[in-house]
C-alpha cells in the first residue's frame, strides 16, 4: 500500500458529495430541508474543510479541482442566506451566474476523465434547475435540481472512493476515466 501522500482530492470530493446528497435529499422531500444536521454539515464541510482542500490543490497545481472546490466553498457560503433575504428574481440571477461558472468549469473538465465530467455536468444542470425554479416557481425545476444534485453528489462520492482506493492499491480499482489522475500523488 502506498502511504506516502494522501490525495487531497479524496476529502474535497467527499465534502462535495455529502453536501450535495444531503441538500438534494432535502430538496426532493426525502429528508428535512434546512435541518440542523444538513445545515451544520453543509457549513462545516462546505466552508471549512473544502476551503482547505481548495488551497492544498492550488499548491499541488491541480487547477480543475481547485476551481471545483473553490466554487463549492463560495456557493456554500452564500446559498444558506439567499432564500431568506433575497427575492425570487434576485435568487434566480444568483443561480444563473453559478450555472455559467459551473458550465465553463465543466467545459474545461473534458480531459479530466468521465467522472469529473459527469459530476460537473450534473452540477451545472442543478444550478440551472435552481435558477428556473426561482424564476418560474414550477416544482418541475425543483425536481430537476434535486435529482441532478443527487447525481452530482453520488459522482463526487465515487470520485472520492476511486481516488482513495486507486491511491492505496497503486492501481486502478475504480476507474474515473483519467488514469494519470489516480496516481499523480504517488509520484509526489
């Protein structure tokens, strides 16, 4: 087992996955939306741990993961207050801007493997669902947002598991579509 360096992306994608799954389960009515566990987990993981992961990935030169984690931190810091303080029109514009951000990060992920590609695809679709939900108030867009967020969370958890197992076994146990990403920390 290779224990020289633990992949920082493991913790970052685990945080994103937990935040997305808990938030999406609340959006879909399978859990209490805005509950204390989901809120505390979202803030702690989304703002504190994910922020550290973003900074560490920046030092390792992993641009795509730095963008993903930094976007997650910024989103987590702002989304908790938007429903209570802003109008539906303002909230729609807020989510449209996040849609644009995650769309161009998704475009840059095409060479990062299918797992990151799928994760970012579902994230920008979820942001677009939020945007359209606030603008139109049609529950259909809430369902689109919830299921896209759930897929995004599940792929983030998969990436976390793949990075951990692939690193620990020094071979590809769970593929992500980019073999060079699985072993980049082993060489550090």
